[in-house]
């Protein structure tokens, strides 16, 4: 069973009662909508603690009620209470926006499962089945969580998302301790919390558009400028990036500057998803001279045959280390991070810590020297 909480005072009373009982871990999940906005719209928070009987005590918190985020924030920030979550990255963003706080300390059961042999990227339902043998329903995964009242089916589905987190935590924490990997998880979850707290735009968004790898340097610099503008506008207007400027049009505008505003305007008119209301601002962005700083951005490198073999060699090294530790290769090191290492741009933050400790001896002899600071 679960309790529907639609009053900040009621939430405060329940959280104070938990604190008085000495609760030191809380299962936590969220439901949010992000189809028409840049930021996730927090619609519901599910909380669960172990009760006096086998069934946990579950709260479904209506975060559409004014003041609910303020009432929830002390729990999210309480360093004495571990928050048990599954695949937490988007939930952290939703809570940062909707409650003004990122929950910490954090135990992410999806990451812990990957570190303990259950496999990478397991969904909550599959992990619950693997650990407990219980099969959960999946019927409300694409539900409208902003509508009120929620249906009984929605509330039951939402409650199930936190019912098993304590049991998962018990099993996975024991396995991590047995393998000596508790510090690995702590490091990864601290990084996830830090990223959510310091959510900033990528300074080099053009690097994600691999189809622009054969653009010359000025075209790549214009592409970076356009995508930076798009990302900043998406935040200000709280709209999806693609609604403001899709990747295809950004690449077209970056590759060749139209001769004049009329040609540019005609190009926008022919593109079905063009941001026509922003044509004046876009023309200034496209036509303005590039600065030396903009031209000095890291370029998207064209993969040559030697690069492909070098990448393959690195992947084999990663595979060998991962196999020796019974870890998924993707958890240890992704392809894009290997590509960055081959570009001589140094070790990315995501590989620092335990990953670098495991990989550096195997990868360093095959890497180009990092550029001087």
C-alpha cells in the first residue's frame, strides 16, 4: 500500500517521523515529463522506507502542489540518509529543477548491478526479476504523469518503482563489499551528483555530430557557434533543442555561408523545421566573422585507417581488462572516451579515478602524448 501526499505539511510530518525513527536510507524515484521542454517537469516523487512489517512504507508525493519541493529538500540534502535510486541521472536533473536539490549520498542500483556481474544498463524490472524473482508490470512507462487525478494503475506502477530498492540495496551492497568495489560505486555516484549540480552546456557540442567530420575548420567553428546558441536558447526558453534548430539545418548553415540575407532567408523557408522567427538573429550568428578563439576549437577528426586500427587496439586492451574483472566493457570505458584519448586531449573526467587506475598501464603505451598545458 501507499499514501498519497498532496500537502507540504503532511510531507514534513512524515519525514520528521522517519528522522525520529533514525531512518538512514530511503528508496527514491521520480516521474517526469520532458517531451515539450528542455528541463524535465517533475510530476511525482516516490519515497519508501522499511516499515515495521515486511511491507515498506511508501509515499507518493504530488510535486505539482506549490511548496512541495521546499518540504522535500531537507531529506534530499540530509547527509545521514542514503538515497537508493535506479538509473538516477535524469531523476537527479528533475529533482534539481523541481525541488532545488540533488539527492546525496546516492546508491544507484543500476550502476551497482553492472559492477557486480548482473550486466550493464539493466532496467529496474529486469534487475528486480534477476535479484528477487519478482516480475513487475510495465504498463505505465509512457503515462501522462502531469494529469490529475492519477489513475489507480499509475499509482500502483509508481509505488512498485520503490518497493524493491531496499532489497536490491542489501544484495548489491554485499556483493560490492565482497568484491572490494564499494569505493568504485561511491566515486561514480559522487560524480553523477556533481554533474547534476553543475549542469552546464557542452562547450564543444559540434564534436557529437560525426557527419560533420569532413567540414573545414571554419565550418566546424560556425557549427559550434550555432549549437552553442541553440543550447543556450533551449535553456532560456525551456524548449527541446531540436525545436529551436535541428542538427541537419545547423550543418547546412555552417557548411556554406549564404551570400546575403535574402539567400539565407530563402534557405530557411525551404527547410520544414527552420526557426523562421529567429532568422534575423541566426543570420547574425552565421554571417559574423569567426574569431581566433572560435577557430581554435578541437576539430572533429576524420578517421583514417591508422586511427581505426589504433582504436581497435585500445578496445582490445579495454576488453582484456574488463574480462579479467568480469565487468562490462562499456562500464569501464566507452568508445568516445577512447577516441578522445587518441586525439591527444588527455584523460576525460569520466575516466579519472578507479577506471584510470585500471586502464592506464595498458593504454598509455598506445596513446599519443597529451598536448602541453
